[in-house]
C-alpha cells in the first residue's frame, strides 16, 4: 500500500510522463514549452501566454470498489483492529496554453496521445521517477517531500490506471467559473486507484491450530444464549438511575441458562468495569442483581464511578468459549449527604458524595439548590484513604426563606432526592436532602 504522499506522487509521475513524451518529439517549431501542475488561475494568459501543458488535480473521490475493504476496523471498545486502505480516484484536468495559433492544440494532441498509449503507470515507471532523478526539473522527486519517500506507490497491490473522462459543456463551464480563470482547451482524466494505508501497529491473534479442546471440532448448543432487554432499579420503575446499595431487575430471555452467569457493568468514559453475580433465584425472563453500598463494600465508593454503564451478561460453560450478551444502558447516580439541615443565604454548606468524583468529572459538577444551579467552591477527594467520600463545599444562593431540595449533578446525572415506601412504590422527597433557609 501507499503512504500519504501517494497523491502528490501520482501528479509528479504524470508530469514526468508528459514532459518526457514531449521531449521525445521534435517540437522545436513551437519554441520553448513547459509542463506544470498549477491551479489554472495561477497561469499567465493573454499577450504573454507561454506554451504550456498544465495538469491540475481538481477533485479526489473515494473508489467504489475498494472503499469497504478491511471494514470494520475497530472493536466495540474503539481499539483499532485493521488498517483499512483509503482508496481514492484522482480527477485531473489537462489544459494546453499557446503563445501562437495552433500551439495549444499541438501540445494537447501530443499529450492526449501519450496518455492514450500509456493507460497505466508501470511499477518500473513509478520507481524510476519516485526513487531517482526525474527529468522534469532535474531534481530528485523525494526531496520535495523532505526526508519522506513516495516510492511505496510502486508497491501497492493494484496498478495505477489512466482513463479519459468526457466533461460536458456544463461541467467545464462550472469548473472554469469556479477557478476564475480564462478558458482554454482541456481534457479530463481519472487516475485510479491510489491506495493509502497506515502502518500503525495492530493487535494480532495467533493462528488457529485446533478446533476445540483436543481438536474435537465445534460443539453445538441447542439452548439459546441469554439476551437482555432492560435493566432498572428494583425499588421502582420510575427511578431514572441506580445508586450504590440498590437492587436491580434485569429482564430478557434465556436468563436461566446453565453455567456461570455474571453481569458486567462497563463505564467506557472512565475505563471502568465491575462484575456482579446474580442474587437469589432467576428464571428465563428476569434475574436480580445487588450493587454493593459503601457500607457493604468499603471499596465501592472508589471502584464505581458516576456515569452511564453498559450492562452485559457473561456466560461461562465447561469446554465452551465465554459468551457475552448484548448490552443495555443504565446510569449510576450519586448519593449525597448534607453536612447540616439549616443554612443561611450566602452561607457555606458541604455535602458528601459517593461514588467519589474522578478528576475529569469535577469540571462538570453542579450543586442544585431548589431550581438554582451553582458551581462548587471546592471539591475534595481524599487520596490517602480511598474509602472516604468526595466532599463538595458550596455557597447557599440568595433565596427566599423556606425548604429547598439539594441535588448534585455530575455529567448530566442528578442525585435522587427521594425516599420509596409502600407497595406499589410511593416516591417522596427525602427530608435528609433538604436544607432549610431561615
């Protein structure tokens, strides 16, 4: 495959091909001439117009035959699996300029004959131009690219082919108008295909030597694997998020499959994953999970993080590969504890939060007092003792006397200032998460 210099390399080789071909013919009657690769608006026209052939790259398009090669290139975590080639078609406009009558037509005729007789660029041509001295201007082409080399264009799997394209009067009119240049006789060409591919190291796997243990071949399993449809807090389907210490209900199909079943909670934003085992008896449609609280697991405040999680089921069976279900989303909201039930307008107040805030989450933290949102004065997350919660200090805004519900919003997820009683569940505002302003 080629590198990112392939586009410039193709233009350089075509320019070299045209220049060499014109030099091989006796065109001394025309006087001096040149071959360039400039935008048409930068070419001198009028009384001082030179004898000149210009090759202008006016468009680059994806190649339809190669654009899906090597896809998909990333796994579910976003890690690169392959280096798919960037397949491109290069669209050129070959234009002739002349200082006298017929000079432009003569140059264009010779150039079109050369490209007609050279329908593809051979690997030898590419290596000669890109790896050695080019007769175009007497310099080494790679020096144009600094210390980088474009000779790998000769090693790409597909040859570079040159095809004439008919441009309609409307196409030419739009093109020359857009370039703000004087119209001259021109011919369109498509050069295809240029394959640009990265050389980034990839994660590779070993070849398969045996199919199954002791090469016994594949194992057929008649029962369906588990699939998930939803996960929610067991206390009430009205709750928008789970919290540490909550029971969860997972619904789906095939959840009573034999084997060891584990629920995996993965937070991609903070690169965190936690595994929970089902609690209690499960059936084919539902199972229950319990998220440990900080009182049940001293490390829960640090091992979990506020945010969105993808929940999947991991099924392990003897002599079979580990199987993972589809994922369903659920948010983990913070639990907060106010330092005091009363505060004065403009006075200080603190709250404790579990799970602990990650450094990248502190910039998004907001304290909501009633309907007002305010920025914290300070956020302290102890590093010496990871079992301690995050402490957030803030100033009570100037509000009228009364009771106000206090919430914490992190990454758009609010703490849940509610208590749940009765069956069916009844939601009420939690008195412990209210502050009274005299």
